[in-house]
């Protein structure tokens, strides 16, 4: 009754559960998703971001009222830096040309396009029919390792008779102004292959388009503008580029495999792995994970990278992801200092500059939290030793920032002044609390003096009491937390104590999060009474509620949210925010989605480089759930949870194909796994 009332009051009158929620998209057998155009209301338009190591593209696409395909490419080259070389200084261009308009079929242009379907799977595939008797397939994707967006087209003759197909070959180049580029003038090259052929019945012909961007010294101007003649990065075979992209998607799909009775959760998890991992750019400062959104590239942040997504990469075992995490922490470590001045919030421009416009946002706590969890979960002692000085410094920095009440002071929080955060906010102190616990575990495994771990645990115990004394409050009738001293309006980040296992006020906090004051059709509002939502706090909240064992209270919301993001009107990933950014598909939010399952639903909590506690939260209507090929702790793990009856379950942990733990336990029990 409470759920129905809350949803009705929040404006969810059209759909109360995930089961009866209308969807534009459907899930295929291979866990791709498909929009069947003839079954949907038109027109409809959407946008999705895709990325490779040297390019990112936001595709603004859709189907118009006549059934034709619309496409605009928001091209971003993060390594082609513009002036001034600030956070947003990636070379960008919007390109909207319809390359099919130049195709001739028996001396006439293509006519009356009707899109059959659009499929997403890390690649956008569009199937269309034309009245000329042509079936056209578009496959749109970024190159894995070249500064190129690729479009692979297949034309099939469905007319029942021979036809003449003329495909124009074109090559065009734009040179950007020398004075506008950090590296001078850049060459933007659009190449389309072509030719004339006679297609018999059911025969096919292919052509491709590439959109590339180069620095001047990367292209040989032998004939003025031939994009095939480059020193190292010629796009010679777009079909090969397509296979490389598919291979990368398969690698994400085959590791950290979620298997539950809910296809939407399984599929959304798979998609989130793609978006969390693809947005890593091969800069001169190393592999840098970037949020994206036509704004944030070749740069790192203490929240998006250090806190949100880096602790996820060891679970997936993606080598480039793990390397990018180490690179980011090493960049932050450059700014450690004996005076304990704050580390910058963001390191930008391929590592050449910083952004610190919001002051100290609690960045030390973010970095300590993420780096300590990452080090433990990675399970590599040598890399943990490299990270230890940074973790130790950040913890000492936070300790020095404690106010008289024993909580951490900061200038703002990760929302950077968009909403008030006072002089000490709940988020920063809870991150510091968890970082102290992780650092204590890490200190023991690294052979640090016994008093190091003892001190960190004692500080964490004191901080937990201080958090309750300072932040605990009755807010809008709920026994929960004030986000900062004097805050009398509910805020989304009251979920943070739940995420780090602080349970003192869990009931009032969960009730507040799911009340009509905070819950909306797009998740949890940033502040009660506003219309603003940021997915990151919704994702944290869902993980936190699972962490404290309130599984049944959160599952309907998790299913609804997942179906909205995967199969609704704006798909297929978690988003940043609204109205800011128009729900951009920023990358780190997808990492937070995956962590709902690794750390929330399965309750994996690293307590050493080769050990973790496991607290599965098997929903009451599920018989089983599993995570397969978990690459954490530098190994290959499977976790299987099977229901025995209402009160008991069997937990099986397999390492490299061999069972190392198999016991029947009470539901919600915690077990310790040592590898």
C-alpha cells in the first residue's frame, strides 16, 4: 500500500510496477535491445553516447512522423585540445549529413524510407526499407583505438529484379584554425567509399563512412587530403573495426555475468558494464576515464573516477579500466603536500592542468574511499603499496579537517554549490568513515605496524558516533539525517550512511527516500520540493538499502528504475541529471549501477587483498542468483546463491572452476571467503 500511495502521489499514475510499465524497447535473446518501429508512436527522438580510446560520439537519432531515420553526430576528439585548454577543450563538431541521400537506384534516389527497427548493443544497428526495393542496414559505432567514428552500410536488393546501384565516393577535409588548437591546426576528414554495381535479387553491396580527426603531424598530405595515408592510424577496413568493437563488447559481456530471474536487471547490468568501461581515453597523461556528455574528457574527478567507477573495475577485470584507475590515483598523488592543502577536485587537459573551482568538495574523503576499496578489490599487493601513501595522506587530511563536533569540514560537496552543503556535509564524513575501515584492512595485509589499523578503527568508531550526534535529526517528520547543520529539507544524500553500513537510522531514512517528498518517476530528487534529479544519488540509495538488508523495500524501485532506463523513452544507460545536461549518459553512473549488485545485492565487502565478506540479499520471490567470472582479487570467481526454503539458502563460491566454499546458511547471513 505504501509503495502504491507513494508512486501515485509522486505522479506515477500510469504505471505502478515494472511489470505493467509501458516500454518502447524490448530485450532480444542475446541481451541486445530493439525498438520495433511499426509498434511505436512516432515521431520519437533520443540520444546515446558511444566512445573509443580516441573519439566519443553522441548520436541524436530517431524516427520521424513518416517513418524515416534521423541522425546527427555529436563528434568529440578528446586528444585534439582547443584553446583555452580547460575542462571542456576537446575539439567538437556536430555533423548531420544523411549519406544515403546520395545513393542512386536505377538513376533515382532512395525513396520513402520506413525504419523497421533500431537495435542497441554497444553498436547502433538500423534496419530500413525503401520503396525502390532496397533494404538498408546501418551499423554505427566508434573505433576502439582510432580517432574515427565508423558507419558500415549494407544495401540489399529486395525488389525481385536486377537493379543498378550507384554509390558516390567522396573525400572531404576541414582544417581547423591554427590559433584555436593547442597542437595547431587539426584535420577533420570524412571519407565515403563508393562505386557502381548491378545487384541481382537478394544480393548485397557494402560501403562505409568514416569521420576522423587528426593532428597535423599525424597525416601525410601527399595529395592534399587522403585519409588513408597516415603514419599510424589509417582506417583501412571498417569491417575489421566493426569486429574489434564487437570483440570488446563480448569481453565485457563474458566477464562479471549477472544471472537472476529478472531479464531487465540482467540486461541493464550488461549495458552498464559497456558504458562504464568504454569511456577511457588514451591521452598523453595515460588512460583517463572520462564522464563524457560532450563536456568532460581527457580529465578526471575525485568523485566520478576516484570514488564512483574505479572501485568497480577490479570486478570486471578490464585491463584498460584497471590501468585507468591507477593512472587517476597517481595523478591525484602528485598533489600531496606537507602543508596538507587540499588535492584538486579535477585534473584536466590530459594531466597538464587542474580545476578547483568549487574549493574543497570533500575530495580527500572521495579519493581515500575509492583508492582503498580499489586496492583491496584489485588484490595486487605491489599496486596496493603504490596507492598506500595517497590513502594515508588523504586520511590524515580528513582527520585534520574534523570540526569540534568530530565530523569533516569542506567548502562544498560533489554538487559544487548547486544545492547548499553547509560547512560540513553528511556525504564527506560517511566516505571518510568507510575509507578508515578499508585502510585498516589494507594496513594489515601490507604489514604496517599494528597500531596503524588500530588507530584507523578507533577513528572510525569515533566518527560513527559523531555522525549520529551531528547529523541525526527529525526532518519533515522523518527520523533521519540533516544533510548539514541547519538543513530542514529532505536531501537525497541522506542515503550515504546506509551505503557504508551505518544502520542507526535506516528505517526513517528509507521511508524518507521513498516518500512522495523525494521519490519521483525518475528516481530520488536531489532536494524535496525541487524537480532536479541526479541518478548518482538514486544508485547510491539502492545499493545502501540492500547493504543494510532491506531487500524487499527496494526491489520494486530497482526494477522500475532499471526498466525506465533500459526500455523506456531514453535508453539504455543510467543518466547524469535533469534539467542540467538533459540526461546525458555520463559514464561513471553506469559503474554505480553495477555496484548495486556487486556490493549491494551480493554484499561483497573486501577485507583483505585475498579475502572478502559475502552477504547475499536474495529477494523473497527469487530461487537463485549468481555472479559469474568475477575478476576481483586477481582471480576468477563464481558466486551462486540458491534458495532452500523461506529461511535458508546455499552459497557456493567457485575459484578458477573449483569450489572453495559451499554451505547452507540463514537468509541474509554474512560469510567470510578467503582465497
